[in-house]
C-alpha cells in the first residue's frame, strides 16, 4: 500500500513539474514583448541582378511604401537592393516580392537568411533574452 | 594608416554635415559651473517627453527618440550594405510570430547603448560589453572586425544620421564617440 501511495505521489509530482515547466516555457517564448519598440516589425531585402536606373528605383520604392503594413522602404545608394520594414500582422514579404517582381523587368530575388547566418548575427545583441530558470528551461526544450 | 583613415572619415563626415548646417552649428555658450556643457543626449532633447510616433499614445524621451531615429536609419543602410552584411544577417532573418525580430532587438539594443553612452539617466544597456561582444570567443562572431569594417560602420552611421536632419555638431560628436569604440571592437 505504501509503495502504491509513493508511486502515486511521485507520478503526481512529476506531472505537476512537467506541466509547470511547459507553462513557463510557453509564457517565455510567447510573451508579447510589449516594452520593446518595433516588436512586430520585420526587416526584409530584395536584391536586383543589376543596378536599377533612378526612375525604376523611385517607382519601386514608392510602390512598396504604399503597400499596407509597410513602414519604410529604401533603395541602397548603389541601387542594387531594396530594404523595407513591415508589420508582420499586416504584410508578408512573399507578397511584397511578387509586387516588386511584377513591377521591375530587372531580375531580382528575395534575400533569405539561413538559420546558421542568423545565429552569427550582430555580436552586440542581447544574448537569448531570457535569464536564469527561463533560459535553462528554454534550452532544454530547444 | 589608421590616422589617415580617421582623418578621411572626419572630413567625409564634415562634408556631409556642412550641407545641412543650421543654427545649431553656432558655437555654444562657454560652460560655467552653473551651466555645464550639455551632454549629447540633452542636446537631442534630453528627458523632455514627446509622443512616440512608432507607438501612438505613448510618450518617450526626446533624446531617446532622436537616437532611435538615427539607429533605425543606420540599420536600414547597414541592411543594404554588402560589406557589413555578414555581421548583421540576423537583421533580415525572418522570425516566427511571437518571436522578437532582429530589427527590433538590434534597434532596442543599440539605442540603449547610445542612450547610456551619450548621457541618458533613465536607461540601462543590457547587452554585452564591446570587448566581449567582438572577441573571437563569442560564438556569434563570424570573424574579427577589421578597421575597414569599422570605418564602413561609421560611414553608414553618418548616412543614417543625415536622413534624420540631426544637427551636424551632434553627429560629429556621435562620430567621435563611436571612434572611441574602435579599439574594443577591432581586435586584430
């Protein structure tokens, strides 16, 4: 009887611990980052095969700026790429790419950053963003 | 060689800024004990609260907003700059819903860094120090930063500042401040 009781307690404690861990992890990775400005703003880039002429560059920039959810668009000084920011809740970079492709006769492609390249991003960035128990749990879950 | 680069950069900075000279370029009054030289942060507006255009309905310190505008513009320039791309690929990495974007993280991080460095009292910088961040022991480093990369970063910073009509004297001072980071950042 004692063994059965002990087994039940261990099972209950294990389930409780796992549930708590899961809830903690979900809260940690889905927190809305309410205190971070631009929290939902994504940056994207489209590279052109050759230099755009000034008129074409201006047209593309204006068209992308006018798309819903796009915050800001910029053609670089060499006129070889377009960098723009957009609200992820309102726009998708694949849709923007389709618009640009239809607008421009110059071949272009959407820049896709690999996970490996992203992991080697700016070295000054906050490492992880979670400390202590939250970071440890997140590491375990990932 | 390094001195020559610095001189060239300052000349380039001055050339860009002279085109936008305003009243702000006039010599400031001499500092006195009761009127100490204002910090860069104070000259950008300091703790005066203004509306945050990125978050309607919220207020933000004017000095912080000014720095954030420069940082955000600089990030746009860097994101389109092939030379610095390897260091800043994370800016353009697409992240899933709920995750913080590289743009948001770097904007916040760099703005806090500059806010603290320019004299803000109500902010703290939570990132790594510049030596550790750019050391080869940091797994995020793709390679040690070169003098040429650092020069390019300053060029992009000046270009970003120029897009925000920041008074030339302040940009020059920010440039000088960034220049003090060369030794901790360039570890070759």
